């Protein structure tokens, strides 16, 4: 029976990073992936969506200038060519991951791994099965689109996000269930292609996990783009009816479009893993339960989406590095569970790091907010994209969070993270030089020059 220091189940961002870190630390490594290396992020998530958004960004810029009567004409996209380019880039990246891992000496198994004990597993393929022994394991199997009764994708007119990323025809209209990152990003892409967007969100605002002020700014911007947005509306059925997708809402109203997208969140990939054999369990949502060291069992760490703590690729990679460090050193420290930076991409982006004003206020803190509108930023003005703002959240005198909505604000996320991590006071930022003209100047304005308002009194 082959034996390894570390068995990694899942070849997405977390599994990839864990394998590289473990090899660098002198461990023998096996990695089992039952589908495609690269996971959701590379194959049907972060990377393909950014290819589609990047390829169509010129349409959004030209439309903004056309509104100002600075240009005229039409722009059209070849969807078939766009999908071919997306597929080539994804396939090439996937091949690069495999070559890198193989070159590092990682033993790759293309099959389904199942725990048979605390230090044993079996990998099954269509042809055979291979029993393995290990000292440590990392579970990094990620998530897939969530399914709810009456709202499941049928592959005809009702699609999930995976299927939409292989779209072959531009729909005249699409009904999107879910106003989170997935629905918003894919809606932005299709809107650029000329599709009419109808979006239904059960919460009372778009991007429900974000600051309400940011959500309101986003709704205003998208409504100006022609989106038909229904908030606080719960869908009870969604199905293909003839040549259309039909959705019935709880209030009895009916919406129709040529296609529909279910973007109602994610559920963990935990089926067939033999969790109990290794001493693991799941919570009420089905995510792997972990301790403050990311351990799901004495010999197994569960990292990334599958533990449900932060569904971001960068969170998964950060957790994977921590888990491997615990294996190769004697310093098995608790994972700090930092506030993960997050972005929603598109014409109107959303960025957030640290705490929101509501989060701080709910813990009884003295909260202040300062804001800077992008309308005053010369670079945003030049691109005809001055909607939105940057908001800083202060825990008393100390910076505790930064959030923003608007053109290219995702580019501020790392700088904002660095500043939030310093927990600095306002005058601590006076030594920083913010280049002109840049979007960073609006962050400077929010940090240093905008008035502080006590949260709840504005």
C-alpha cells in the first residue's frame, strides 16, 4: 500500500497551494481530484468569469462615453470566439497546474478519494481502486451550486452558473435568481452583450452581505443601466415553459425571460468522502466542522469552501498554507480567521475589507464613518464612471474597515487590507503619498479629509 506524509483531496486553489507548500517543507504528497484540477475557481468560477468580463469591458467604457455624446456606433461580440478563448485559457492553466505538480514530485490520482480510517483512504477510478496510507490529510473539496426545491436548473431554459459559462447563444433576456456575487457578475457580462437583465433577490438589497449603503449605490447604478431589479421577493417556482423560463414569486406575480440563472449560493462537496471513518462531522448546512486550528479530525484539516467559513479562493489558499505549516513545524498555532478581503467584479465593482459599520455597532463599539464620492475623482471622471463611493469605518479612533462601490474599486483591495491591518489612527496616514491622478486619491480623501460621522446619526 502506498504511504504518504500528506494526502490532499481536492485539486483546486487550496489543494494546489497545499501541495507546493508541503513539498517545499519536505513532505511526500499525494493529491486526489475526482473531476478537474483547478477546482471551481479555475474551471467554472473566478477565472472564466473574469475572462468574459475582461473581454467585454470595452463595451461598458464606450457606452459610458456614448452617454456623454463623445462617440457613436455599435459594438458586437462573437460569443463562439469568446467561449473558445475562455476554454483555451482555462485548459492551458489547468495543464500548467498538472505539469507543475508532477514536476514537484506530487503523486496525482484522478479519481474519487474516500476515507477508510483516520490514516487511510482509497482512490477509485472507473478502472480500479488504490488504497493509500497517510500521516496527515487536507480536505479541500470545495463547493458546487446550491439547489432548492422548485428552483433547480433543468439544463433547458433554467441554468446554473456552471452551464451559463458554456452559453452558445446570447439571450434576449435572462431572469437571475440571486443578487450575490455570482448573479451580479454574470448579469454584468450578459448586460454588455445586450441581454435584458431581470434580477430577483429575496433579501431587501443587492449584495446582501455588504454594507447597506454600498448595496443601495449598486442598485442605483444597475437600475440606470436598465436592469429590472426585484428586491424582497421570494421565488417559489422556476421552470421551463415552452420557449421561456417562468418564475412565480411568493406574492403571486410571474416573471418570464428567455433564460434563467439560478445563483442561490453554494453547497459543500462532501458526498462519498467517508467522513465518519476519519472522525469528521458536518454542521446543519452540510459544511465540515472544524476547530480553531482548521482541524476536522486529529489527522485531517479541512480548508477552503468546504468548511464554510469564507467562500473565496484566496481564503482557501491562506488556510491551506496555515494547515501545512502546522504539519512541517512544531508551531501548531490556532488559525486567526482574519477578515477576508472580498470583491464583486464588473462595470460597478464592490470591495470590502475589515468590519462593516453594522458589525462593529452590534458589538457595542463606538463607530464612525467617513466617505469620499468617486464623482470627485479625476480618473473616474475621465472614464465616465463617477458613480459610487469609498467608505471608511472607524472603531473609535482606529481604522477597522474599508468598503467601496464603483469603477475599478477592486484595485484598492490590497492597499485597503494593509491599512486596515495596521488598526491605525487618522493622523498615521499623513505620511503616505497617494499618486495623482489615481483612484487611490479617493481612498486618501475618505481616510484623511472627509468628515467623521457617528454611525447611526447620519
